[in-house]
């Protein structure tokens, strides 16, 4: 189903449906951030205001072609180039995170300023949307910049199905796609030492054809279990979905291989696939088998914030029925791994309902990218949602059903038979 942030009009000025704790870290790109442009309209440069606003300068540009004095003049004031950007040998760090932290990152070209802090919400809203999605929205006041509004939306009863003609051609019936996705994701969470139910924020996700990197395979809407959204004062952001890769495809993460060659470890046997999944967890510091001191993305902590360690979870698809056998044919999700920068984990999903008397508890992490600017935002935290309301301002959810009935279109009813692929 579509994931659109619900429009919530409320009589109360500042509803507080949930208690949320956590931290945020944003990178506002120097050359394109509207927030930084607005700050400079005061007549002072952002660098001159940075200390008072708590903005950390991040500048990993290679300025070795300039004379020392010119390098000093060009580097963003306050940026710690050697500490943030170089390893002990003096080489550029091979970071474990996204390409926006490697040599192609925007602040390696122009620099950025990084506001960071604790999530101290002044407004929280928890609703069930007309589409049946569960949504949490949080507002945080960031000193000197303004309101940071972020949130996530998930489908509590996520269970993709496909509608097929009946055998006699007189109607339609539903069947499950790949079985129980929520159970599979729960197992992925357990592999990282987590309990409860996990939802990847995978809306907008795609795979890249390993044989033709110009071809993108977007996942269908029915397979999208959740999304995130944010607006940071003057800047709009969109959710970065789960990234998918196979061992011989386009590696969206550094060293995502496990020594197996195309056409994927699944084709080489289930043990090879599981080894690949576990090696990826270990590489990202999110394996339940790792000692606590080895967990977390330590390289990320060197870029402006010492205590912000994102938790990248691995989507292990070993539970899916294989779409193809052997080494021939196109691979599906069952042959791939997903790495989740955004996810929601809930301890007690059975309590998700309007007016529930039991607080819904859990944790989340979201990663978002600027719509018009090269800015980025990461937020992680915990929540306890004591009040869930019905959003009454969305569109009529039964309009599609009425139109199908008016046009005589066969519908997949609740009594239709189901089967697993």
C-alpha cells in the first residue's frame, strides 16, 4: 500500500502520544543546504556562527594540490581533516558506510556542517491511517535552525499477496508471495541479537541488474512494508530504502562479498548463502555472535560525532522459497541480501490498535537524504506509545473496492484460497 505521511489536524496544540528518546545527526551540505543559506542571510558566514550553534564542520576534500596556506584558507574553519578523514597511515579512510561517506561524498567535494543532539520531542503523534498503516511523527526543536520533524510509517499486518484467476476462470483468488515475510524479518532481527518484530523501511527499494548496471528492478508497491519521512525547517528529505546486492552485483557497501562468485551463494548451496549473510553482519558490526566491543560502525564515529553508531541490519532471505534452481535464470530476493539503514522494531505488535490500553514499545533507526540539497539525516531512538488515534483526514480507503464493484472487476475476497510460492 502507499506510504504517505498522514495529515493530522488536531484540536490540541501539542499532542504527546509517545515518549521518544534517542539522538540525531544531520549533514547540511555547504553548497546546497537551504538552512545554511538562510543562516548566512544574517550577514555572518556559517563558519562564524558554527560554534554558537553547535555545528561541527566536516571537510574531507583532498586539497593536496594547493599550497599549505591555500589549503588552510580553503578548508572549512574548525574541520579536523586528519582526525576525521585519514587513517594512521595518512591515507583516506575506507569507511564501511554509504558512498556518501567515501571519496565521492558531497563534503569531500565541498564540506558540510553537522548539527547533532538528543531527541527532546515537543510534539509526538501516533495514528492508524485510513490505509491501516501505523505512523509515528516526532517534532524536535534544533537550536538556531528550527523544527526537525521526522517519523516513520509501517504496515502492521504486512503480508504480500498476488491476485490470480481461479482455475475455472470465473473469479479471482489470492495467494501469498513467498510465505510469511514478518516471520522472516523476525529471524533477521534475532540474528542481530534483537527480539520482537522487525519492519524494514524498504519503500522505494530496488535491485541493480548485476549483468547490466544501468537496469534497475524496483520492488512493487505491494512489497513495501514501511518508509520514513522528515523535514528540517527549510529542507525536505526522503527515506533511503533497504539496499539490495548479490555477491557479483554492484556492491553498495564496502566488501560485501564472502568469497563466493556469481550466480550467488544460494546457487552454491544454503551454507554458502548463510556464510555470506553472517560475514556481512560481522562486517557491519551487527552480528549476535560478536563481542560487544566489536559491534557498531566505528569509522562513522570519527565523522563529527563520537557516540552515534548506526545499526545496519541485514535482511537474510534464506527463508524464501528459491525462485530458480541451479545456476540458470534470473535471481529474486531469495538470492540476494538486503542491508537496512532504516527499520522499526516493536516489542509487542499485538498492541497496535486505536485506543490500545497497552503502550507500544520498541526502537527505530531512519536515514534520509535531501530532496533538493545534498544534506543527510540519521535518527535513532526508542519509543513508548501510550496513545494511538485514528487519522480521520485521509482518503476513503474503500473507494477502490467500490469502483471495482461498479465496473464488475473480479475481486480477491477474504474467503479466497491461499497458497505459498
